[in-house]
């Protein structure tokens, strides 16, 4: 009983020590709380990335291993790309509602993975569908179009390397860039990856000698991609990099012209 009384009155016996302990405990909480918040945010982002990669891979595999009917081929090839601008619009509205760096990081993963599912599935089906239903054959020598496909494809790969070195990032928010890539291929064009990828797809359509593929790539895929980048991606970069990106955007053309 006496021991209990002594313990209960310990803070009264040593008021200075008890006060110092409470202050130290409070300061320790204030010091570690931001670290814990950042750690949990990174764990959340990593979980989203892993889940996104798994979902993308499953969707691509299911699309590649399935033989679609004529109706469903049109739905995937033309309808899938038609969904890209609405996704960009919805993502932009969510960004503008609360334009913070943390929200942009999490939201970009969801938006980019959704877009890459739509684009990837459409491209997989389009490769087969536009050859089966070419509308008309393009009489263009493949010995000329094939080197163009290879060159533009190599340039597209180089832009990924350029982004990794100059911006410390990877495309489609796989690794978000830590700085703005402004050198080499990004010096005269602020979206060289999109430019060379689209040129590779267009030259690939010519190599397939399919008018259907050429019309789909130039009149449907390219505009949808440009809308996504201009409406969503550039806004996301403005939020993350602020004035430095606005200055880069002002002096560098979108496609170099």
C-alpha cells in the first residue's frame, strides 16, 4: 500500500524530472511523426506500383492470348483509345481539386496505369485486326519502311535512357522523375518520347501496308495521346516542379516545332 502511494506521488516528489520527461516525449513524437508519415506514403506508393504492374501484365496477357470477334476488336482498338481523353479529363480535375505533390504522385500512378492498359491492349489487338481488315493495301516498299521503324524505335528507347539519366525517372510514372530532363533529346522537344513513339507506330503501320492501321494511328491514337499529355501530364509536372517547369515549357516546343 505504501509502495503504491510512493509511486503515485513520484511526479510530485520530482516535478522537474517529470516535466522534462513529458517535454522530451512530445518533442520525440513531433520529430518522428513526419518521418513515419513519409515512410507510410512511400509504402503506399510502392504498393500501388506493384499492384499496377500486376494488373497491367494480366490485362496484356489476356488480350494477347484471346481471339476477339470483329465487334470486340473494334471495341478494344477504337473504343479503348476513345477512353484515354476522358481519363485525362478526370485526372486533371482531380489534380486541380487538390494540387499537392503527394496527391499528384499517387494519382499519377492510377492514371498512367489505366492509360497504359488501354494503349497496350489496343496496340496488341490492332496489330492483328488492322492486318485482317486493312481496308486497302498500301503499296509502299517494306525495305524502306522497316529501317524507319527501327530508327524511330531506337530513338524512342534513347529518350527513356535520356529521361533516366537527365531526370532520374522512367516513363508512365514507373519511377517518377526527380528533376526536369532538359538536355540532349529534351533540349529542343519537351516530349521526344511521345514524338518518336508515334513516328514508330506510324511507320509500323506503313510497314504493315495497312490503310486501316495508318488511319487508326494518325487520326485516332496520336490525337488521343497528345490530349492526354497536354491535359494531364503537363499539369502534373507543373504541380511537382512549379516555376522551373513553366520556364522550360515556355522555351521548348511540344514536339520540337
